[in-house]
C-alpha cells in the first residue's frame, strides 16, 4: 500500500502541471469546449491511477523477474542461450510497452490504415530484440561500449540519409518508434536485466559500467528495423487528416470511456500475455522462485494488467484529445511566438515529471554511489527536452526545415563526442536519451505536436506531426553526453590538484 501511495503522489505531481497549463491556457489564450475539458480531467485522473497501479505491478512483478533472469542467464555461461533468452525477452516486453502501442495506433489512424499498427508491432520489437541480444553479447564478450554505439549510429546515419531521400515519413516513424519503445515497462525490466548481469561481474568498476547502455542498445533496433521495412514498402501517398477540433458532443461525459472499454481490455491482455507466458516457462527452466515469491510476482503481473487497462482508458478517453486540440488552437493564433513558448514549457515540465526518468536518475545516483547527482541529471534533461520540443515547433513553422536537418547534425555531434566521454556516461547518455521519451511525452506531447501541425494548410501529419519523439531522444543523448564531458574535466582537474597537493 505504501508503494501505491508513493506512486500516486509521483504521478499526480507529473500530470497536475499539464492540467494546470491546459486550464490556464483555456481561460486566457484559447477556448476548449467544456465537455472536452471534462473528459480531459477524468482522463487525467484515470491516467494517474492507471500509471500508479502499473508501476506497482512492475516493481513487485516485472523487475524481480528481470533481475533473476539476467543473473541466471550469466550463470549458464552459454553465449547462445544468453543471446536467445535476452532477445526473446526483449521482444516480448517491448510488444507490451504502452508508449509504443499508443504510437502505432496513432500512425494507423493518421494514415487511414495505410501503415498498419500490426505491421509496426512486428518489425519494431524484432529490431529491439536483436539489438538487445547484441547488447548482451557486448557485455558477455567485454567489447568496447564506445565502439558499439559509434558503429551502431554510424550505420543508422547511413540508412537515415537514404530514408530521408526516399520516404521522409518512415524516417520520423523509425526514430519515434525507438523513443516510444523505451517507456514505463521496458525501462525497469531491461535495467533489471542489466543489473542482474552486471552483478555477476567480479570487477566492481566494470559492473558499474555494464549497468547502463543496454536500453540505448535496444533503442537502435527499432530505427534500423523500420528503415529496412521502408525498403520493402512500395512508395505511396498517405491521406492528410485534419485534427481540427470538432463540435463537442453533449451528453454523459463518461460515455466516451464506456465505449473504449472492450478495446482497452483486449489491447492490455494481448500486450502482456507473451511476457506472462515467458514467466511460467522460465520459472520451470531456471528461475525457480519460491512459491510465496512467485505468487507475489503473479500479483505484480495482475497489477500491471489493470494499470495498463486504466492507462489506455485515460489516454484514449480524453487525455490525448485535449493535447491535439491545444496544439491546433495555439498554432492557429496570429502570434506564433506562443507556440514556441508553450512548447518549451511543456517539454521542460513534462520531463521533470516522467516516471521513467525518476527510475533512471535514481539508479544513476545509486550505481555511482552519489557521484552523479539526480538533480544534475534531471536538470540537464529538462533543458534538453524543452529545447527539443521547441525545435519540433520551429520545424512545424518553417516548411523547408525537415526532420533530417535536425537529426543528422545532432547525431553526428553525439558520435564525435563519444571518444571524449567516460564509458559509464556513454551508457548513461544513450539510456537517458531513450528514457526521456516516457508516457507523458508519447501521449500528450505527441498529440500536441500533431495538433499544431494540423493547423497549417497542406501539412503532412506523418512528416510534420511525427518526429518530436525522435528529437527529444536525440537531445537527451547529447545533453547527458555533455554532462559526462563536464564530469570528466572536473575529475581530471581534481586528480591534478590531488597530485600537486601530494607532491607539496
């Protein structure tokens, strides 16, 4: 019960700032219909409760499973089993990620079924699973993390250039899929796997470094998978769908929620089923939890299922609807400066409240024994993500500015920085960039940018409305790598001063 109260407090602090911003804007700059606002408030409350129950389930069920699995795979000392187990678990857990499910359904909607959610739900988790397996092999074989990410993103840049010239919409889908897959389910599970693996290391310094980087490794997979999917997809024109606010329907507020109950239940059950089956199989093979502990893990899975159901209810029942209307109405104002200001504020506030960021910053401080402070990481991410949403708004306002014009120099900067960043911060940087795109970013902020893009005549929601998640992930990586450079410089300076003091 104490865990649930703690998560309710955290998620309330996360969602309430967005609610306050919406209410203030509704009474000042714009006007949203009362029934829509009412559905938004009910959706926000449902989202808070759903996220809280979900995270309780993850903590008592999903995370222990990940930690035990990671250490058990290492004990087998068999590389093929290590890669197969890690890859399959990466596939199943990514299929159940709520942020990814929201994104692929949104893509299917704005393409009028031209790009199927089911297609993306096959390709994206496969890419994630393969890169998780490669990430495992890097740890197992002791390969350089710097070389791993430099080669990976070098390949992504090459394929990205080709994709930007042939199908720019797939470029946005590729990078957004990567950002959305690393959310409230994938992050704690994969980090638990990483901790389970690193705990078997005798070298404490190496164990500390191996605790990070696995999420960032997996995040490269969806980008590569969608770009490869683009090669096999015939070029076509997708319809331009407008997200212009419609006349709000009168009647019971809760009717919008009752109508989506069956779909939310089905999506939640199907998403979590493969991971639940994996638990039973692994329990019989080598997890061997005691009966009481296994019963607690099953309870955690039940909480996760209920929380995911409520999450989808809140998101689809009213939360994203207001996000898209807010973006459309703000972008329709004569003074476009408001769009830029509000974009930065939303990005800054949202990232400070993302549950996944709390998980990451806490583990960073714990693993580094307080050397890297949570506040320093959170503040750096907030500035970076606020700037990313601002850049996304500028891209909407400037017709000739394409997503590739932002991603290419951004990731080139990250690649150039890699040799100058400590190994620990390489993992932290690429993990942190992925984690920055949590449930609030992939729901409300995604809807906001799509609504803003829809406000301009002839705008393409695939090319202009997507890509925000990609920019957020990129800015998160650059921000944390920069933080690593600063810490490296300070460490060397302290080392020089210590040597000088010792000599004197």
